[in-house]
């Protein structure tokens, strides 16, 4: 094909030999080692029963929870024990909001109308606890002017829950000034990194962000229900959410009736953590670490720039930023019968998806080829009416 060294990873992802897999911003290809991971979980359960929660040598289910959280943390520059695992972003958003007192003058949640629906719905519900929503509107349904967000953040702002890369358009938000402004006025930032982690390099420590939340099913090639929350280490001792549970306790297996929070980010754990699911997430995390974010990003910019160029040449509408510096890993391509064409593309073995207002989302990863990108453009040209 080419001498692209990243293509050697294709054999780790069996689906790539059967399909043109270009939907990595929604669900990354499954690493073949997921079979081994899930078998390992079942073997522990079958062989050792309840003892599998914790082995003397630190390899039980709870130990693997901590190690897996630290592994995904290392992809985003988080120090050990500043990240914990949970089920989904919706619950984690609710948890972070439950740690904030919205009864006083500082009761605003500032964000924009391009956020994912899970955090948006949760924020809307927080009106019942006194939160006032301030929603900045996007003019073009691609990005949101950072200045408008900065102007909206003031002394009344409690928290700014914002996406790093927007799911609708792949707009890569310039989050550093937002974090700096929030801190200047005493507000916190909850950064949703679900659409950036594994394709855009970033470092939560360098960003100095308060909280970061994300999951596994997209660019880090993991299975569902392994989401995670990063808490900036200096905030951990005072992080006291109302939404809590037995695993958040400093001594969960003592079953004390008084609550003493865990010393690390695991105080955010609530109840039983996502044990089964973590074994479907680790193989992907390992591969992303080995490939490395600089190489992944370089290739992503190359393939998405090629897609933008070819889509525009063909006369399609591109609903993603043209500037690669402001674009994540996805290109949204639209035309009159795009929704119908997307069903036919799937029938023909091209795995993509369609979002109303965005179009067909094409999101190549490090294991995709330029030939696959050319092939999908050719198919769209054929299917366009
Ligand atoms: C930016 C972003 N946040 C969060 C989610 C998922 O939220 P949840 O974990 O609540 O399903 C998605 C998509 O699945 C997303 O694109």
C-alpha cells in the first residue's frame, strides 16, 4: 500500500480487513486483544470467585480499576490517582455539579450550544438546585467564538463545562484562555475530552484544568462504560460531591456508617466501578500509548486535510473547520441526499454515520489509509443525486 509505519497496527484490529472503517469518533475499531482481556476477567471470576476483587499481588479487579485509570490518565498527562473510572459522562457531570453550592450569587453554568447532549441535559436539570444557565450560541454550527465565551465568564460563574473537540463538527476549541479566564474570576472548568483524547495531544496538568471527563469508545478504541474523571490533585482533598457511595469511602470494606472520603480521585467513585468493561478498554489504551499522540495527530491532520480538499473539489458541503489547527479528527460532509447515501455506504461496507445538520461523519484513525479516504469520497460522488 504505502510505507506508512502506522499501517503495521492494522493487523491488531480485525474489522479493518473486512470493512472500510472510518467512524473512529463514534466507536473505534476493536483491538483483537479485547477477546483476551474479557476472557481474563471471566477466568478470574470462574477460578477464584469473590477473591478476584483483590489478590495479594495487586492484580485483582479493584487493583486493575486503579491501574487502568492511571493508564488512561497517562494519555492526558494526569498524575497517578488523579483519575478514576465510572460509567458515563452524564453521571460524572452530575457528580461534579453535585460538589458545587449553587445557592449563592455564584450560581452560573456557562457553556455553549455545541456541547454533547449528556452534559447539556444534566446542566439543564441543575436549575432545580439554583443553577442559572448561560448558553453561548454558535453562529455557524461549526464552532463557538472563544471571545464570546470569555465575555460570558464572570464573578457569577461557578463552572464552565466545555468540550475540547465538539462532537457535531470536530471544532477544536482553544480551551487555555477559557481555563485562565475562569480561574481569574474564581470559576472552575470541566473539560469534556471524549472527542479529543487519542487523536489530539493535550496535557491536563499543563492546561491546569480543574476537572476533565471522557470515555473510551472513540479514539482510544475501548468498549462502552469505561468513562473517567480527572480531578486536579490540589482540588482532591476538598472535592466533596453529594453523589457518592461505598467505593468513594476511604475504607470501603469496613462498611463504616460515617463517611470518610477516599484520599485520591477515587472519592468520586460512588458505587461498584466498571470492572467488566475495563478489560475491554485496556488493550486500546495500550496501543494508543505505544503509537503515541504526536504520530497519531500528524497522520490525522494529513488524512482529514485530504478529505476536506477532495470533498470541496467534489462540490460537497464541509461542516467541519477548514483550518487543521481548529479541527479534531473528523470531517463532516453533507449533500442533499446524504442521509440516504449513508445507509447505502454502510451496506457497501463503509462504516460511517450521519448526524442531522452535520452530514456524514468521516473520521480516519492512525490505522486508516489515504486509499480508504479516496474510496469513500468516490462512493459519495456516485451516490449523490
Ligand atoms: C463530547 C462527548 N461527550 C460525551 C459523550 C458520551 O456521553 P455519555 O458517556 O453520557 O454517554 C459523547 C458521545 O458519545 C461525546 O461526543
